[in-house]
């Protein structure tokens, strides 16, 4: 293992909070900084696979579900993304639902990605980014168990703050019982719009509460942008579809902010959130942000 490969899981139990958008745009942003990136799409919806331009016929032959069921290592299952020369993808497909059914209850049900993350991965990629779906099943657990880091996208509203609380809670259980070195890289505030009076208030409150609860919030705010869905329709991350736009620059700034924290597999103790403070977040955000 010659490289310090960083495995990052992008997760939030709440659906539709920009997990996939974060995965594909961070992949493109890291790639533009010269990093070689592998995206593992562990969502049966396959949205990251589509946005990274993977041909569905190719994805039918080589995909994550098959790799899990047959214990196929990365080198025999990855596909090249046409979006950038240094982004590879292990495709997410509908077959993942069947794979979850078959694997649930197996002794290695929380280690489903282990055979795939072979030495090839550590020799060839700087960064592995895993997209997840919003269910606490064995696939999600396996993604968090295989990761060195996790990131939590969140929208600036109280409902999303509740999702964040649930996420910190479940991630803490995974750190405690399955993956003691799992490191929280932070919450990312997405779809931020400063013209909404509530958004700056939300950001201020969530930063204050997260500090008290001992978990990080990324400095970079990802703005609301109509270019995000437009880029998805064009099967591209916005970072490659509209480079140098405000939204694209925000993702590049986020990648630049995260890079110094990425040190491969960390040793020693990781920061632990103060769960009592974490549980206060939803109520306090709701109380502080009037709609
Ligand atoms: N910054 C943004 N500005 C505008 N729209 C955005 C932004 N980020 C995400 N979206 C839109 O929000 C929706 C949800 O995003 P996305 O699919 O990334 O969420 P998800 O968390 O992966 O959802 P799921 O839980 O279904 O996997 C999409 O329609 C996406 O285009
Ligand atoms: Mg998604």
C-alpha cells in the first residue's frame, strides 16, 4: 500500500439533502486538483452513476451489487467516468436491493465493501467517495464501517437539522461499535440562499450548536443554484459542466477546505460529539428560526 488513500462516506438518514450532488461535485473538484478519485455508488437509485456519465449497459455488467455478491475486487469492477480522466466509478444499480436482502444476517453483513477495497484501491486512488442511501441497512453500515471519514450534507432548515441530529447519533453508534477510527469531517450546508432571511440565522445557530456539541461544520457554504439540476440532466457534475461558475467555485473551495484534513487512515482517538448537546439542536434551531 503505497498511497495514503482517504475513504469518505457521504451520508444523512434524511433523503434528498444533496448527498449525491456532494459526492459527484467533490469527486470532480478533487479531480481538478489532480487527485485520482474512485466513486462507489452504494445507492440502488444509481444517481451518482448516472451523473458521472456511466453507460447503463456497462453498469449492468459491472456494478457494486455483483461485486458484493461475488466478492469481486475493485480492479475487476470499476468503470471509467467520461467526466474526467481521473474519476472511476463502481456503479450503483437496482440489483443492490436484492444484494441487501441476500446479505442481511450474514456474519460479514457490515463488511460488504471489504473484499472490493483491495490493495489496488490503495495503490491507485487518493480519494474514495461513497454515496449512500437514506436507510440504516447493512449496505449503509458497510459503507460507514469501511470509511475513514464521513461528511453530512444538510439544507438550512429545521427539518434538515433533525436529520443532522439523527445522523450524528447513528454515526456515533457506528464509531463506538464498528469503526472506532471513523472521523467526522463535518456538516456541509447546501442550497444556501442569503436572500432568505432564515438561512443566515440557521447557519449562525447551527455553527454555535455544533461547536457546543463538538462536531465540525464546513466553512464553505454551497449556494442554491439552478445549475445543479441542469447539470444532472446533462449527466455531469456542475463542476465540469459549468466550470468557474459561483456554484462550481464553491465546490472547489470545499474540496480545498477538506484536503488538509485528509490524512488517510488515522490512528489514535477521534473527537467524540457531546450527545446531550447534539439532541438540543432541533429544538433550538426551530425556536431561533421563525418562518
Ligand atoms: N445547491 C443546490 N442548489 C439547487 N438544487 C440542489 C442543490 N443541491 C442539491 N440540489 C437538488 O436537490 C435534490 C436532491 O439532491 P440529491 O439527489 O443530491 O440528494 P440526495 O441526498 O442524494 O437524495 P437521496 O436521499 O434521494 O439519495 C436534487 O434535485 C438536486 O438537484
Ligand atoms: Mg442520492
